[in-house]
């Protein structure tokens, strides 16, 4: 059964409510910024293509988002259940980032990578598409490290939820 939504004043609230109820995976996207590493939590990462291997994500306006959107190289660190605190830290302005306790290392190319992530995908940016107040980034995966299997970290109803 289809529910019709009037494209009017309430559509933004209904759109937000619809996606709050849509569970997604969680990643921290990282870059080498001019003043050091930068990163943010993203729940919009999606597979786009196998040939070439490519993914997409979107970022909204923030200092870290601007650096990520402008970067030619980045790492998408796909998080597992043990990374819920890390996901929270990278989703809040002013929270600790890239601390020794979080376990980051720096690649020879300058990008931060999380060795304990379920996967770390080193990427080069292919396309940037501004959409409203967001930037959609499409990036080719040029190297991938798959970590140990673990429980899932999901973003659902504005919370980080762990399973298994």
C-alpha cells in the first residue's frame, strides 16, 4: 500500500522521520587535512560499482565535511560493534578525535586509518555533486583492508545500536 505525502511544509519532517527508521551501517571517513587529520561519522556510505570498485557518501556543512568533500584521497573506515564510542566521538563537535586510545595510525599518504575497523577502504575522489546543503562524493576504492569479523554497528532512530 502506498502512502501519499503532500510535498509541502511537512515533507521535510516526514522525510527525516522516514530515514530515522531506516537502519544503516556506520563509518568514519578520514582525510589528511592541512592542520592535521580530519574525520567524521557517516551513515550514508553505499556501494556504487564493482568496475571500478566505487562507493558514495554525503556530507553536510561542517569544517570536517568541507575538508572531506574537497579531498582527493580519503579512507572510509567501516565500524563494528566495538566502535560505538568512536562513532559518537566523531559525530559530535569538540569530542576527542584521533587519540592514541582510539587506535589510529597514519598511512604513508597521510590519511588516518583505523586498524581494528571491520574494513578500511582507501579511496580517490571521482565526483562531487552539490545537493542542497549537502555534498555527495563518489570515490574509487584503490586499496582495501578487511579486518576481523565482529558485531554490527547500526545507526537507527538517531542512536548507535550494536548487535552480536
